[in-house]
C-alpha cells in the first residue's frame, strides 16, 4: 500500500553522457540512505554493467550512500533485458515489492519503454536537463525526495470505498470545511477545484499517488474525467487532464477527457436544495462520446471508441451523494464497459446513492427520463476503510507546504 522499492536507472539519473557528477551522486545517496531508514529499498537497473572510477557502480554508489545498493540487469546479474514485458518482476520479487509498490526513476527513452512494459510509475529526473516529455518531471533531487516522503510513504491511499457487484467507488480522503480535523486540506482542495487556487501541485500528486499506490489502475483500459455542469466546461482548465493523460501514458492507458460528454447544461448542486437533487439532473444531460479526444489531442478519434469489455476509470474531484458517479456508471455499463469511480475526497456524513432500477439507456444519445430512478444507499461511516487516512493527509499537506530537504 506504499512505496517499497525505488528502481534507479543509471543514465540520466546518476550519470550523464557516461560521466558522473559526484555532488548529484551524494544527494541521491542521501535519499537512498533516508529511504532505507523508512524501510524502502533502492536498486540500480540497467542493461549495462556500469563502472565509476574504475569500480563496479554498485560498489561505488553503495559507498557514497552508506547503504548497499545492487545493480540489476543483463550485464550485471543476468536479469531479463529491460525491453521485455514484466522484465522487472524478478527484481521486485527479490525485494518483496509488488508492482504498485515500486516506482521507476528514469529520464531516457529506454526507461520509458521499460516502464510501460512493466506497468511502473515513472518519475523523470530532470536535474541533468529534460531529455523527453514523458513521466512526471522532478527538476531536483529534493523534488524526488518530496514525492517519496510526502506521497510515496502514505499508508492509506484510499479512505472510503464501496465494492458491491458492479459498483466500484472509492475516495482518497474525506471532505469537510467545517470539521476542524479536515478543514485545512478540505478548504485547499475546494479552492483548487473551483478556482485553480490553493496548492495545485499537491492535489496532482495526491491523485496520482492515490491511484497508483492503491493498485486502482490494475486492469484499467481507459481513464476519463467527469464533466463539469456546463456544456462549455473545460476539464483541463487547472491542468488535471494533463496530469491524468500523463499518468495513463505510463501504463499504456488512453485518457479521454470527453469520453463522458455534457450535451446539455446541468443544474449545479449548490443551487438545488439537497432534498431536490436528482439522478435525472445527470442522466438527462450526459452521453458517451463516440469519437472522444485521446490524450487531449486536437483531433478526435477517427474510429468509434468501443467500451465493450473495457474497465473505465472515472475521476472526479468530490463525491457527495454519488449521483454524478452513478450516471457515469450506468452509461458506461450500457455501452458494454465496467466503471471504476474515484474521487479525491468524499463528503462526510452523506450516504452514497446507487441507482437500483434497471434503466434502458441509450448511451450515445440524449436520454429523457421523466421518472426519478429508485435508489439504494450505502452509508458513509460504514464504508470508511482507513480511519487513519485523514490525519495522514493533514500531515502530508503540512509537510508538502513546508518542505525542506
């Protein structure tokens, strides 16, 4: 449920153009040493048998790190070539780490290919300069350390969850601006989601780390965002679509920001009394787009995108009563897919309402349901899976804002 193994590529991370910067190596060694104190192992991964100052690089770097760090690869210990599918599995098994407990630090084309073939989150070291536009940029080793210590070591990436037949819904934390224990990060999340204020980088990393380290990306074929209330709403106005597209590319998962399309304006919940909020407000205003835009491309898909048999991860900022998520779920199911719903935060003390009727939905066209569907409710308190997640989020938020390394 948290980072256990950090795989360091050598080229672009420790070495650049075959040369070593000892100051960079020392900073990386410090990170390796401090991660080891928290139970996280580090290993070097390369097809080459590197040497530094005439010595095997594993010995050289271990001495700098004051921690034993092994080199794995074809020329080092006979590990599978990195361009093979699941080539990192034997290495992960050696360290007792699962796939979603391992991250790859690499910044060259070879790393990108190895990361995709192994389904690993790729953290891109840019301290030697940016060499490609792939993975999540970390300009300094301090930025890598911050990601590891603030986000990678979270023990509770999912706070609240319901798994019941075709219902698969989760949230990383609770939402409230009134309860003191949740107010600090709750107010910041709302400021970012509603106006792009607060700490956008925190919420981008929070979403990425929650999805990856929880294993929620396993089996997912497509990622999409739930649309705003207006037909002209921009899901990427604060950069989250870019983040989700970048995340998907790490695992060869296509991101479609407009897979769920708002064809008619829906009323905002804050303008409706709680007792008057309906599924119909969502069901009658969305549809599945036949030709969505892949990874925020300018041009839409030429062919019709099929959801048959596909698991679709739907990402939203907040989940209150679940009416948006339910609309997404039943439309995706009507198109032949399976929905996995994820929100950053779940509004406290509000049950999740599931559509319990069998609806005859035309997924690709406008629908007009005159009658409100029946619902089944799942309690808020009864589906908290990690009671210790909220104080952990508060600690992470404070550490992020005050980060020094």
